[in-house]
C-alpha cells in the first residue's frame, strides 16, 4: 500500500483513539463533581470538553516524549513504519473500548504505549524501544503518581473536614460545592495538557516515519488542533460507565472529598505535564479518590472495586501490547493483512458498543447506586476528618 495512504489511515485511527480517550477519561475530571451534585452531568461534560480543548494548546512536552522518546526513530535509531504504528493504535483502541464496556477506569496512556511497544517489537525487534525512556517517563511515574495524588488528597480531605467542622454555620459545604466547579475544571484543563498530547506525539511519529516531517521536530499546529477537537468531542459525549465507577463505586464521595481529590489530581497532572511525563490521568484521579475516602472518618472504601481497577492497571500495558503485536504480525504481511486487521477491529469495537447499548449508562442514571454484593466495603475509622 502507498505510504501516503497508510499515513492517512494511521492519522484517522489515531484521532479515533483520541476520541475514545476523551469519553474514556471524562470520569477523571468530572466524576466526583457529578456524584456530589456540584455539577449537572451535561454541564460537567460541556465544561470538560471546552477545557480539554484549551489544555491541548498549553505545551507539547509530552507529545515530544512520545514522538521522539519511547520509540526510536531517525538518525541512530530504528525507523518504525506507519503500518506498525497503525497496529499499535488498534491495540490501544480495542483495550479502551473493552475497559469502557466493563466500566473500569484503566489507563488510556498505557494502552497507547503498550500497543505501540508490542507492534514495534514484533515488526522491528526489542531495539526499536527506548527502554530507559519507558522506565523514566512511563513506568516510574505510573507507580508513584497514584500514591502521591492519594496522599495529597487524604491530607486535603482531613483539612477540608476540619474547616467544615469549624465553619459549619457559615455554609462551608456550599463553599466546597462551588469550589468543585473550579477544581474539576482544573482537572479537565490538566487532562487536555497531558492526554491530548499523546495522540499528537503518535501522529508526529507517523509523519516522521513516513518521511513527511523532519526527525526531532514537534507536532504541527494542525495536529494540535485536530487532537484537541477529537478529545473534546469524546469528552462531550461522556464516559458515563466509568464516571459511575469513579464517582460512586470506589467510595461515597461527599463535597469536601471531591474538592480535595480534584485539586490534588490537577496539581499532580499539571506538574507531570510540565516535566514531560506521559502520566496516566486515570491512575492519578482514582488514587486521589481512594485517598479522599481514607481521609474521611467512617467513610467506606470499596476495596473489591479498587482491586479490580488495580488489576486493570497491571494488565493494560501487556494486554494492549499483545493485541498491538498480533495486529502488527498480520498487518505487515501485505495490504490484505492490513485490511483484515482494520475490519476485525471494526467488528470487535462495534460489537462492544452494541453490547453496551443493552445496559446503557447515561447522564440520567450515572449516579444510581448498584448492588455490588461481592464488594469489600471496609469502613475507614482512622481518618482525622468527620462525616458531615
């Protein structure tokens, strides 16, 4: 197949991934605000979409980590082909749809990198991956960031409830509710600065691999614009299934907790974006919600749900790598192989969407409680805060 046609196909699939990233990760920004009633569901996703778009223009540090760091390319490195990038994106998109169907807030970031790494290994070999960058910019931040955000959220929750107790007569609960609008908006803006850039990096890498852009350069303006709009559109449509998990099933989030979780998440993501870390906003937000649950006395953290989320975090990168590798193994054989991979992805992805329609979660029922008898609801009595 002509290189230009392959490059165009990869760009289309990359924007589809960006779209799924938007609706998959909407929960990161708005789940706690919707759960506490600080924002109405439709208002929340509109605000989040606009700020995701704005955040995409803040910097390109993460994009350059993706395009010129994880997968070696250009002088002194191994040239990955657009076909392999296409295969990696297939792995990422299918894993995003699978975890979305089950309502698991897994990492779109690790799905993307897993798919690319798997495809690069199958198509070129282990030398195509810069493992030092993978460890320093992906693995270590992934291990550390949820605990950092959780600890900050725990401390912030303790402080928030002390403020609430001291100023109960002055309407402090209402103040936190208004504060959540600001903190949730910050998370949305931070999400745009980090997650939209990952797709920018993939498209830039594709243009470099196809010979349409010079090695070592950053994303072009049209790439930034397209990725910003794609993730904003996905965000607007709303990832209600995952929003329910983060907002209602990890812990019963109240307004001060939501404010604490969102503020700590936004700070962690913005600092990481500035440093060029391709952080998982899903992991940061989920860690912050757990920390907020631990910070409120007599709160109940649903450890069964937390365990399932943690398992999804562990298997995301290797699972996406496996799908990306299998897609690469077939796609590089011929044009027919590439077409087979694309058709198979459409069938599997479409099937997951149709299955989801049988038990829909939307803005009308996103806050409905679910009977999860298998969950381990462990009361947390050691926090210094107090349930209001």
